[in-house]
C-alpha cells in the first residue's frame, strides 16, 4: 500500500495550519506607522503604551531601526528618519492618488451598478472637480467627464467636501458665496445648508437628489487622509427614482468605500471626533 504522498500531503497541511508569521516584521511596521502618525515625535513610554510591547523588545527594535536610519532619537523623542521618509516617497510615486484608490471606485460601481465618481476641491476651493470615474454600462445611467466642475452647495460630492472642511472654511464659503438655484430642489438658504452640513458630518454621507439637475440623484462620502483632512469625495450617481429606491443600500456602499479609501490613505478612525 502506498502511503508516502498522502502522508506528505497531511504533513504539509499540518504545517500550514500551525504556521505563525514572525512577529518582528509586523512590530517594525507598527512602530513606523505610529511614528508616521505623530511627526513631532513620540517618547518611549507613550510608544510602548500604544504598541503594548515589552520595553526590552521595543528598545531592541528601535535601535535596529536607528542604525538603518529609519528612526531618529532626538532627545528622547522618536520620529521617522530619512530612510523611512525616502521609502514613503517611493511608495507615493508608485501609487499616486487618485490612481491608488481606483480599484475601490470600480468595485463600488460594480456593487451598485451605477456610475461611481471621485471628486476633490478645485484649487480656489470654490467648487468640486471630478478627478476619476468608473462608469456603469446600464442603458440609462449618469455620465460625466473627468475635469468637470460642480458647485459645492448643490451636489453630493460638493456637500461632502464642504461638510468636512474646518469651521473657518465653511464660514468663509457661506459668507462670500451666493447659493445659486439650478433647479427647484436646490438649497439656496444659507442657514438650511449649514444645518445640513452638520448632519452630513455626523452621518458621514451626503445626498443630493434633484438638487443640481432634474432627474439625477447622487450619494457621496468623504475621503480623509492620515492627517484627518478631506482630500476627496466618492459618490454613486444615477436616475433620481433609482437612487431614491436604492438609497439605503447605496448609502451603505458609498460610506464603506469612503472608509476603505481613507484607510488606504493613512486615515485613523480615532482621529475623527
């Protein structure tokens, strides 16, 4: 009776099940991530508390990182060294935004079967501009082009971008911008818009159904970076009746995608109050 191959297969299966990845590489990456989130530097005690590591283990890893110039110890404050900064630059060049989140945008389009858009603030901060898209293939669908500008007060991406700006930005925008009416449903009262921005910030999602264009509806969520700054808004858009009918599902999907994109850009949930 031949048992060699079966025993070898069983042994391999047992090895795979019992495999535990080495902890040191993961600990090193956790150290670098913590230091990246605090550019001014972190004292040893605080770093140890965040990482929940034995002091001797943490010191050993920090010394190795110092020798390789990934970490600098400046008068008791640990911060990223030139090697870590060089690595981060190489990563940023290899996976630039918005290319780095395009796959998530495409997945959102597939899950909702609606056109998904990504927008950011224009340089003057007065409008939203589409910077990426994944267009669905339904016969009746929302279609737009990269580079198109859209108002902040009447579109879902615009309101998502505006709601997550700091209070000084929002105050300046409301004070110096006229809220133009594009259709009957456009919000033109500044007090009403301000109340909606508070709600958007609390719920993490913005909705615009026939507020900018008749027959069009859209739902958007913010995309935040590692400094908790809104860098973009992701949305799905389609015929207004379809968006109304699927509002709950689309809201869930868009919010999830915004969160995934934010995490990819280094955002930490605990930074959002």
